[in-house]
C-alpha cells in the first residue's frame, strides 16, 4: 500500500533529520515519524536538489541555527518566551527560530534534571563504595580459601609421608 505524504510533512521530516542530536540516529527518527528509512533518506537527498529548493524556497535553509548549538542562556530565554504561549503560538515561534517544539520541551527537562542529578550522583557514589567493599571482602575470602586448600594438601602429604615412613620401618609402632 502506497502512502502519500504532504510536501510540508516531508520538509519538516528533513528538518528534523538535519537538526537532530548527534546521538540520535536517522533510523530512530524514521520510526518516530512512521516512515521507512529509505523513504526518509530519499527526502533528505532530494532536499539537497535544486528542484525541491525552487519548489520550496524556505526549504533551502533548513534551520537558522542547530538547536544543540544554542547556549544555555538562549535556551532559557526560549523557554521563558514560550512559557505562556499556546501550542499554535509555540509552533510559530519555533518556525521563526528554526527549531521544533520538542526541543523546547527537551530543554525544559534538561533544566529540571540537574536537581535529581545530584541525588543520582550520591547513589552512584554509594554504589561504588559498596562495590569496592565487596571486592575487598571477596579478595580476602579468596585468599583464605586458597590458604585452607594449601593446608589440606599439606596435611594429606604429611599423612602420606608418615604412613610411608612408618611402613618402611623408620618409626617404631
């Protein structure tokens, strides 16, 4: 079944690919949009062609500035500017700035995250201490086990030696 996509959807999808976070794959974007990866690659390749740029003059400039190269103060200003806006007004603001509304939501989450981040650091630090303590205890027990095994071997050899020497007549009964 052949699915038809609007030109604006294609342009927005290509913008999303071009402004993606370096850790985000094109496959993930294609899945989130519900588009095959080959289709999305085709749109990106065609977006570079002159025909599509002439057809959509604004598509030649995909973004004014990569959303991940914005400074913290610029991100904070964007969050403040869009705080009281409706969804439509936020979308218009984002179009003017060359970003997507999900970037603003992500930035909000990043500003909130450091509060819980310190708690996570404390937990990680505590877990590292626990791992260190457990490793120390494990090494101590491994040494004790090796010592016990050596003592058992020596005891067995001593018994054999005494038995062999008593049978040979070196020791009186």
